[in-house]
């Protein structure tokens, strides 16, 4: 017995779309699975939680214990990755003390801040990062472990910290490998 769903089992789970060469742990949990699309060459590891409207491109890895809360939409483009224990929120409660906090309380008594999340191609999120609603992670961004992202990040930078700050520019050498992979796909 394998710890990943077979292609047939994935089809039966009810995803909106699921590509080829997808490895999803049987220990991952999905809520509103009919709102989720997964591209080709994707792996989702043990104990992940995915909920809401989520689109995952191709060549994506989501490490163990990650949580993606996609009430307002999350898009991970091709060649992106989330390291273990990272969390993405497309909605969050107002913790100011002026409102109640709970999905079990009527919306008239809460103030939920919402915004879709876009993680552009080649971006990599380090372990234990938190990404807040309405954020765009630019193409090629690398985020250091244990960082808090509460604003959009410009392309091709290395960012870290609480809150996240740009540390330096990121090199683009990885693009030569992407070109090779994409040309191999076209040849098939």
C-alpha cells in the first residue's frame, strides 16, 4: 500500500481538475474539494489542510503540515513551493477587540479581512512562514523560514523576517532548467 492516492483515486475525490503525475498524501485533508484545481507534477505531503478556492499550477511541492485557507482564492503558479508548516490565509478575523472572532458567530458581529493570494512562478516559501490576505508574491521570490508576509513582494528578491523585509536580489539561474523542462514537455 502506498501513502499517496492513485490517479484513479484522485479522480474520484472530486477535484475540479487534477493533472498527471500528481502525488497527494492520503493523510492530507481537503474541504470544498470541488473548488480546487491541480496541475501536473504536483506533490502534497502528509498532514496538509487545503480549504476553499485553490488553484495549483504544475511542478509544485507543498511540504508537510502546510495549511492553505482559500476562502477568497489562492493561486500557486508553476514551479512554486511551500516548505513544511507554512500557512496561507486569504481571509482573517479582526483581532482589534472591536469584533467577535469565530466562524460560529454571525457575520454581523465579525470583521473578516479578505483578499486573494497570488504566488507567482518560481517563488519558494520557507518553513513556518505565514502569508496574510491580499498578498502577491512576485515571480522568483524566495522567503526565508519563519517569516511573516503581510504585504506584496517585488519579483526576484530574497525576503525574511517579521515582518518580511528584502534581504537581497535573487539570481535567475534556475530559468535555464525551466527552459529545458518546458522543451522536453513540448517534444512529447
